[in-house]
C-alpha cells in the first residue's frame, strides 16, 4: 500500500483564507479557459468549474475568471503556473506550486520566505526528481459500500494503489498521472461521490524530523507559504509526529518563534 500524506499544519478557514481559496480557483479557471470558454468542449475547464463550485466560489468570480482566460476581459493579466523547489532546515524537501500574474513578485517572495526560515531554493527538479513522485490521487468517502466492493472498483478503474483511512471511512486512491481522469470518470460512472482529486507530488523519500527547532522552522515556513496569495499547493517529505506538530503550533500561537 502507498504511504499516506504527511502530517502538516491544520488551520480553519478564516475570511482571508476563504478569499484566497476563491482567488486560487479563479486562477485555475482562467488557465483552463485559455483552451476555450465552453466547458462542454473543454474538459479541463469543466473540471476547474466543478471544483470551484464545490468550494462555493461565487458565480460572478467564476464568470470573470472565464472571461480573463478566454481573453474577453481585455484588461486581464495572464496567469502562469510556476513550480518552486527547495529545502528547509533538516534537509526537508519542499515543492511549491504557484499561480501568478507577476513572475518577479512571486520569485522574490519565494526566495525571501525560504531564506527567512533558514531554507534555500533549488533548481527545477532539484528535489522533485528524487524525493517525490508526480501522480494522480482521488479521495472519497467509503459510504455504505464494502471494502471488497471498493477494491473491485479500484482495480477495474485502472488505479495503481489505494488505502483505507480513518477507520475505513475514507479511501485514498493513487494513479499514474496520465490515468487520473480515466479513474475519476470510472468512479463517477458507478455513482460514487468524490471528496477531491487532482495531481500531487507524493513523497517517496521521507525525512523523519524530530528536532523541535527544525520542526518549528518548517512549520513556520509552510504556514507562510500557504498564506502567500500566489501559492496554490505545497508538498513536503517530512514525517513529523502529531505531538511535535502540536508543540510547534502552540509555540507559533504564543509568539515564541524567532527567525
């Protein structure tokens, strides 16, 4: 079975965080809409719209994003996807996916955030080529179906791996990146509800981190990255116990951390 996602900071969505979620979905829609504004003819746009609506993105935001992507909004700036890779103290590998309308601003922010917490940026492929596997994933509630039934569906779908989580109430499925949408289509064809799906950098070379100072710096670095408006997703290969993450969170909330 594949290893599950590493433990990371858990935060509730504030109004600011919700606003960022809406903005990220708008950027994803704009990028997808470059290939056409009709979701019936553009599977990538259909997928982006489905995910945005599930995240309760307002209809006006969605409409503006489509116009921006198709070029109907002449004042809109082009959104570009850029991947940054680097390390935090302790040798933890980090991959950051950004969606930006200003490359210089984003690059400057990435360099500043990594260096502020004792980390450093690397070249493209410097960590993703050996510490992660770029793959597809699907997460879904098990529901009323048996594990045997789920296993049968997963095998038929063409997925590469799976594991049951949270006392077998959820299932996480891994796919080759080129097989993701085929697996999603198959599972939806069985009438199944999916919580989420997409592409990810899945950690295959894991770093066990136990030093409280390095964990605190990692926690702070990840938190700042996730607060950046241009950052869509962040992946890392650290294995940290929930207890140590909790200690880092408490130290941050009490203002005990100093760079």
